C-alpha cells in the first residue's frame, strides 16, 4: 500500500541491486521497527508484537523458533548482527525454493507454475486457491510474484522448506467441542521441531475438560432422552425429572469419566492418526506430499476406529454412570465391578458396531463441510492471510453439527445398547442387536425416535466452542504457544 506521496506504509527489505551500505541501512531500520522497547535486542515478544504492528503474517510458534535458530550466542534474543546474518542466510534458502517454482526462469512465478510445483509435491490446488495464494504476496497486482514479493512475505517464516510453507498457507487448528469422532489436527514442521505440538495437545485437553464440564448437564439431558425419550419426550419435563430424582449435582453424573477419558483418547487418536497418514502416503506411492481431504478422512477414520476400540469400555461406563439412579453405583470402580459381575465382559463392548460405523459419516461429513466452508470464506476474503479463530471455530461448529445429523441415529442406537442391562439367562423385551433395535425404534417411534436428544446436543455446540476457545487461548499463552 502507498500513500499519496508514493511512500510505502509497509516495511521494505533489501533488493539485489542495493549497495552494501543501502542494504545495511535498510535492515537496520527494519531491526529498529521490530525492537519495540528500544533496547537494541529483539526477543520473541518483540518480534511477535513487531510483526503484528507491521501487519506481517506469522506462523504459530514462529517467533520463538526464529529467535532460537538465529540466536548464535544463545541469549534468547537477537542483536543487530545476528538479525542481519539470519536475513542473509534465510534469503539464500528462499531464493533456492523460488527457483524451483520459477519453471521458465523469467524471475516471476505465475498461477500455472505455482499449481505445477504443488502438483509435483502431490498437492492439488484449484485455480481459485492458486490465485488466492498469489494475491497474498502480489503487491503490484500483476497476478504473478517476483522474488522480492516472495521473500518479503516469507522473510519471517522460520523455514524455507516448501512443505512447511504450504503448511504456513493452509494450516488451521480445530478445537475439541466434546465429540468423540473428530479428525485430529495436522502439525507443521516448526511445531514438531520446537516441541510446541505437545503443548497444543495439552492446551486442547484442558480446554476439552473445562468445556465438557460446563456443558455436562446438556450432555446428560441428551443421553437420558436417547434412552428414555418415549417417557420424557419434552426437554423441560426431562430436566425437572432429573432435578427431582438427584438434585443439581445429578446433572454432572458421568462427567468425571467423560473428562478422564480425554487424555488417553486424544493420545491414542493422535498416535494412530500419524501412523495412518504414513500408511496412506506409503500406499499412494509418495511420502513427500500433503494429504488430500479424502486421504485425511481415511487416516482420521482409522485413528478414530483405533482410539474408540481401546477406550470403548470407558464409553459404556460413562453412559451407565450418566443414567444411574441415586445410590446405584458408589464410583467408577464399583460400577465396573457390578457390570462385569452381573453381565460379563461382553457388556463393555455393547454398541461397539454402531459406534464404529458412526465414525464414517461423522468424520467424513465433518471434515468435508469444514474444508468447504473454510475454502468458501477464503475465496470471498482474499485479503486475509488465513481465517481468524472466529471463522475457524464457526466452521468447526457448523461442520460438527452436520456430522452429528448424519451419524446421530447410530449414536442413539449405540447409547441404547450401552444402557441395556443384559443378564445371562434372562429373557429381554427389547432387541439386543443393532439392526433389531433400529427396526424396533423405527416401528414404535418413527423417524423422530432416531433423533431423540438431538436438541440439547445442538444447544451445547455454541457454548462448547466458545468455552473451548477461551480456555485454549489462555492455556496456550501460559504454555508459550501461538494459535493459528
């Protein structure tokens, strides 16, 4: 951008035709712009605040990683000499990457060259996305970029690897809103190298615990309506019954184990997802590329299936504890002991099949809707470097709701099977198989019966997203990581 006098209001970096003295003067001016407290040194906070002040894009955790890589004397901040040395070395690396994009060696990269370079890496992008990526760097409106534009945009990105730059362009973080089947997030190389990834997971886990605890009454309403909706079909009557039966504290029944299972479930899902991605890439014949949306769905479904298989007994315990009457179980261990004694080991996997089948529509639709909404937003907001956290959480809430609509009948059948007390040698009036229960619900309650409890489920999405974001933001600040 320029004012009426032609002076630029954005920082400028050195160009190939500049003399050494001009280059030194320019980098010195930029250093002073980033040195917010004027002490002659730049630390991670100075750099982060300076880039915000100059309206330059930042990668999550990038300021800390850049300081770490450029800090020769290990003082956790940069002198002018260290800063200049970093810029020189980083520009050399960026120049090599630019040459790989510039297929016809004319000194500029256009949309066709960008798409072709991405395709060689196994990343297929459409015309609209290629234009949008170019527009973020293109200062002169030519719809192609020079090395100066390329370098200016990426000068403070802590890596010159093209795969990392792709992550920089396209990376986004999903928040836990209390659902079990969501696809785990991808982490960029700088997050892996700096160890920030586990801090994101910890922050997400804490956010999930707080969010689920705050929305636990709605979750208990949902589970109760799923199982006993024919008796208490109205939300208000169900709420009054639960209060009368056990008081205010009863609204949080089952929440303890729901919170406790977040850590093992997230760890298993994350590990399985990383392994799933490797298998998908290996099967596809190339490991050096980004996963497509279909491949992410396959890897995510694999991760969801593994994690659910391992922690499923906790799901059954959570359902039983949520539905328990006052005095029925003393605690989690007592519930597990009684269920095992009266119903056997198989009862801990009751409803497992519909739960596993539910991963496919939920994860597939959730991911597809999320990516579609985010892409549509970016197509209409080309000035944004990447979507804001409010856009990301909004897209996540909408995609999660769509996924729930598709998978909800399977979730309801799963919950009813989990809730059934099946004693060996005793006749049962209700079906004990997935197909039989589906037929029974549809014959006796109609299509509405397959969606009982969905109202409180939808009611908890907005507060869950809001609470997750606020807690995640505070936790990641305390842990020293940035959010996309």
